């Protein structure tokens, strides 16, 4: 998240930074909103000061026996109290609106991030190793299935597409790779191993930037349950009526979109909505017209009240409203979770709402966790094999540091990830991502790409990003320098060290033998207890 004070003082620079992102240039509207908030604060302070002054008049008037003046002052104080309360509420609304406006805005990229549209415009910084030339190289799917240790059909039966079942030595190879990575990062590079939860709350995902903008790529495990399988159509009507009366276009449109009404009927509903929102009255005749339409109740409410994709910003409001309309239909339990898309979320949020001492920094953490992604924007991409999965494991690296050390920490973290590939003797190259390929929360990102002989190309195996204070400001993560009272925001960095499944893909394709067996990399032999993986 951005500092509104910086935006106010650097409007042209902020807009240029957003233009590089292909994002809307919104400094003027953001500054105007903040100025309205500031004016509201001033008016509130003035009203409070006036209230104090008028309060003094009450005692003075009573001391003089002037009951009429005392009563007048008392009434004035009451009016000022109400005014202060009104302004306090307005200031809270404006502050919340400003935060809501700032949250979906991407980070400002470093000046030296190359201009470009997509991955084709990324800049190669260095490479290591020579790509292996393997005659009639097979990809990891052919290799894994011929070993009878990689089963996509069984996974599809259990879970669906983009899942895999690993068996025997490939299951062991996954564990060996993760153990090797963790040992390297903890024993040689000084990272602290952490075992975090894989269920995270929405606040944590807001902190690292996945919410509110990227809810469609998350798996939600919400604990709001319908007591009945189907919602009565009368209840849908109540919700639609409430949406019209409350001029709530979001809920209204969602119900209409998820109903069975025809295009002509939609015109009637739209006319009612438009008239009511323009100040007209919602009549019994209007309700009668709505009663004629059929609604796919289950589908409508599943989408309206359970979908973080469409309603990330108003979900709580929508659910609360519906529960007021039909409280008997819902059971509220206190949990609202997401399956974590990366341990970056859980590790970074360990310092949320904290003030660290400078001596505690840099704070380096690593974790091996299962990760879950909906891959909503990846339809048709990498449908074969283990490159793009809904569930995969990854060893994550996170660093919390001071602003002046974050560039150095970024280089160090990237080097730690590269070292994994060097020890495994897997050829790679390191890329600086261009403006069009740099992620939402990153100021600068290095991608490490490993060479895959079976595909004849380099594929991403790690991304290492410096978010600077972008995440820290969202989660209020700060540190205090020795001898100073005022804390500062930390800088946060994250990287894959590495994606375990993709590393397995690289091992299979780079270490394949003519007979279909897989030679075990030297550093993994003690963990695997063998030199070769053969069909069992």
C-alpha cells in the first residue's frame, strides 16, 4: 500500500509510476479524498474545541443564577456533541474508503526495471551451466508415468485436473528435495525454519497483497453454511427487494445475473431499480412483478454471498444484510479461511502489527508448505504435467530487513535460491522481469529459470522479489532504530527456494537415462539411499 502523504507531494511521479504499470493514474482523486478526510478532521477538532468552550459557559451561567443561559448553553453543547459524533463517523468512513481505494493499487517499480509487455521482454542477467543435449529427450510426464510413479488419472478421479499422485521413489524424491533445500537454507544460509498453518485469514492475504484484487486465484474455505440446500424463492425476492430499496447495485445485479429471467423481464427489473434509485417508491405492484420471475436460488446465493471473486469488498456487508433478511437460513461460525497460495503469506505476516528492534534484523525465515492456487487466469496453459498445479509444495524464503539493506538482501536471497540449482547441477539463467511481467506487490523481481531438456526451453523455478515497504505498510510491520522513538516500516522480501515440484521436473528431465531410469543427483543420494530411480 502507498503512503498518501507521498502521493500528495509527488502526484506526477506517482501517476508516471502507475502508467508504467498500465494502471489508472489516480493521484488527483486519491488526494481529493484525503483532503476531504483532513477537512473533516479539522471540522471535528473545531467542534470539539467549541464544545469545551460552551461547556464552560454552563457553569458560569449557573454561578450567576442565569438558568436560561445555562439551559441554552446545555442545548448548544448537545448539538455540538452530536456534530462531533457525526464528523467522527464521517472521518472513519473516509479513512476506510481511502484505504479501500489504496489497497488495489500496485507497487511502484524500481526505475531500472526494463520496459516491456510480457516475459519476452525480460532481461537476462546471467546464466550458469550448460544445457544438456539429450538425444530423444522425454518430458517428465513420459518419464514419471513409465516409472509407474506419477499418476494424473488417479489424481483426477480424487480431485480433478491439475493434481498429481506421486508414488514410491518419486514421492520420496519430493521429500528428499525439500529436505535438501531446508537443510541448505537453515544450516548454511542462516534462515530460521518455520512450520506455519496452511489456512490463512483474509487479513493476512490483504497484508501481502493477494486480497482484495486477486481473490479469484485463491481457494476459499469459508465457514458460512446454508442450513438448507435450497433457499426459498420468497427469500430471493426479499433480497432483491432489499437491494432495490437500499440502492445496492452490486447485490441487485448479482441476483439478476444468476436468475432464470429472460432479457425482456430483465428490462422490467432494471426499470424498477432505476426508478427507485432515482427517488421513486417501491410499490406492491413492483413486488408483484418480481414475484412472477423464477430464480435459481442456490446458484444465486452461492455466487452472491460466497464468492470472494466478485464481492471481496462487500462480502461482509452482503452476508450481514442477507442474515438480517433471512437469519433462519444461515449458521454463522467464526472462521473464514483461505488455503495459502504461498508461505510468503504466513511467514511475512508473522511480523504484522509488530515493532521489531533494529538488532532483530534481518529476520530470515524459510518454510516447506503445500501451496494452493486456483490458476484462474491460466486456462489452457501448461495443462500437461506438473508445471502448473492447483496443489504443489514449495520451500519459501522470506526476509524482513531495514530499507538501506533491502537491495543487498535481495541479491543474497536470489543467490541462496541459485545455489540450490548449482548443488543439483541444473543449468539455469536469472532474469530481471520487465514492467509488464513484474507482480502486483513487487518493486523488483528476479526470476530464476531452469533448463528442461524434455521441453527444450527454460522454465521459471523461482521468483525473488523486493516489495520494499509496500507490504509492511499494509500490515503495519515496523522496526525502531536504537536511540530513536519513531518506528519505521520494514522492507519485506520473498522468494522460492525452490518450488519443489518444478525442481523434481528438472531433475527427471536433466538426469534421465536412455533406459528411462533417473540418475539421482549426488547431493540427494544420502537422502534417497540409492543412485538410480528405476521402474518398480
